[in-house]
């Protein structure tokens, strides 16, 4: 038998692994349980979904910002001997990379069953940038003393630049917010399930950091999610339909400078562009083959920027791309079909991964008919990552 990995060059992971289990806790502004308990509940749920015993897990991947470490999780859940474990930096930029690390470890024989997870009490806990006792990292010394205190302030600068350069408008940002809210209104697990959004509500809402208003910003959520990754042979014996990791990438462009990115030759060419080049290079698919996308949406403006970076439209066309219901079910590219960070929950983008799996299983609350390929992206504006998932073996 020919080794599939040998057929696909240096990428090595193409369709060699699959996500076979997903799990999550409820999402809310405040949950009583601590982050470790939430993490354990999500991991146990994902393993049960896959039909895999905790003792079979030998690989873990999470975020550097994850408070629950490998030792705590392994003891509490009853995992086996771990032969691979990694953590990915840059907050929401690391979400897809956790799955990519597991896929690489399993495809290369370093492990057999991997679990990635994120647990966060962001709704009831502190914000990372509020700890004034910690000395500012070097990049922040060029921004925070001058008023760019929060991610919203930094992305607001990029958004204003984007509007100035390419004529994007608040109506385009509203299209993004509305598409995410409409999908959340179909999802009983979403924080905004029973709260529709109208154009009047959007246009008259308070500013958070102009030109970003209340509805341009993600939720603050308590909750946890996890997924299980195994090799393609093992995947056939699991409880759920396998969702294969067709391609994966990380991206950190030259001279990158955080979310403001103003030392780059073009501040609007962010990490998505670097990740996309690698993602498509090692894929048999193109943007035209993507049926549905889960695009990181801590802020509405990140979706037009990502649409351009990942090749769905040309430079400066991301705003116009959102017109005419393009992001809705039945549109040109349905996005964030669970509600995303704007309207389902904000857990550093991990819910975009699990929603991508649901779409390709055919179990989403806002199912795209016949969806076979899903792009999932991590945070644009920071060193990022992406996954191209498919249900075709």
C-alpha cells in the first residue's frame, strides 16, 4: 500500500488525521465552576463523543494563555502516558494551531490520540491587559501609553485605515454582525440565541472604540471546548463521521507588530496572508472549493480582512463581498454558522473549530446543505493559524 503522506510532499499531514470528537460546556456571562473543572468537562465530553477512553490519550495541545496545565488535566481526567504536549501563543491566533500540532504529532508517529482544548472564564474573570502591575512588553510600550489600551483600540485603527483606503463602510461591518447574529438565533447553545439584531440597533449603539461600536465587538464568555484528533485508520472505527484535517498552517509575517501592524510594509496585509499562502500550497483545494467558513471574529472588521487574506476576494474587496447576503446561509460564503465570537461565545475561537466539525458532520443548527469543505481561521491581526477541513476520505 502506498503511504498517503508520501504522495503529498512536505506537508505530511494531508488527510492523515481526523477530528473524531468534540465537546463543550454551556456558555454564559458567568459560570460557577472554575476553569479546570470546565476544561475537564469539555475534554470528557469530546472523548465520549468519539467513543475513546481517557486512558488512550497520549497527546495534548492548548494555548499558552490556558490556566489549566497538562499535569492537572491528565490527573483529573485519567489520561494515559503523554508522549506529546504543546502550547501555542498569541491568544486567539493559536486556536487552529492546537489541532495542527496534534495532527503533525500523530501523522509523524509521535502520538496516536490527541486532545486540544480551551477553557476560559473571560466573562466573569479579568482581561489580560488590565494587569498594570506587570511591565509592558516591548511592543505595547509603543501603543498603550498613547491610548491604545485594549485590542479593540488597536483593531479600530486598522479598521479606520481600511475604511479610508478602500471605502469600506459601517454597513459592511453590520453585514458581518448580522450574519453572525442570525446564525446564533438558530443555535440554542449561543449566548445571543434569543436576541435578534437590527440595523437600527447596530447604528445607534454606543461606541467601544470608534469606528467599532458595541456590536462590532465579541462577547465576553465563560466556557470550555475540546476536540479529539486521531489517525485516519483509527478514525474509521470511532462513533462519529471523521472530519479530516486536509491542510493546516500558521502565519507570522515579516516585521509584524501586534494588532496595529504599522511596521509592516502594508498594515492591512496581516498574518492571514502568510498563513493562507502555506495553507493553500499544501492543499488540493482552492478558496472556490470551500462550502462554509468559520472566520475568527473577535471584531467584525477581521472578517473582510480575512476574506481578502485567504483569497475569497481581491485586495480592498472584503467589504463589498459582504453585500447581498453573501455571508448568510445560501449566500456566496456562509460564515460562522454557530454565531461565532460575536454572538455564540468568545472562547478564543475554539468554538469555530467545533462548529466546522458540526458542519461537515451535517449536525449544525444552521446546516449548509451538502457542506464538504470548511475553512476555519484563528485571529487575524496576531500571529495566526488556519485549518482546512473536509469530510471526504
